[in-house]
C-alpha cells in the first residue's frame, strides 16, 4: 500500500471516529441532559481514554515500536517472543496496580 493511500485511510478513519464521538456526546446530552451524573461520567470516561492515547497512540507506542524493531533484527524469534511476553506481563502488572488504586480510592 502506498504512503498516500495509507495516509488517506488513517485520516478517513480518524475523521469517522471524531464524528462518531461527537454524535455520542450529542446523544448523551439529549438523553441524559446536563447533570452532575453526566459530568461525572465524562470525567471518569477521560481516564481510560487518556490511557488509550498514551499506550496505543502516544509516547509509549512511539518509543516501543523502534525498540521492538531493533530487538527483532538482533535476536531470534524465541527471544523476541520472550521480550514481548515480558513487556505484556509488566504492562499488565502496572495496569492491575493502577486499577487497584482506583478501586481503593473510590467511595
């Protein structure tokens, strides 16, 4: 796939995502109105959204992909699998701690 085509596909999907998010927000406002409950929902909804942006689209992904590519070039397939398993385990442990802290801090 060419660079132009890839850019067009990603740009289109991003635009569709933004429009659907706007529609979701409009429906939430229409159905539930402006209330403390909807405000709380939007605040809480920002936390997983932030984590998605950080790990899937943000700094972590930009830092991890080059490291993974370099590791892939210099090591065997089994070592690469072990590296990925280790990273997945570490991220899962961090996620469990963050979720535990969130649950314990909840009223």
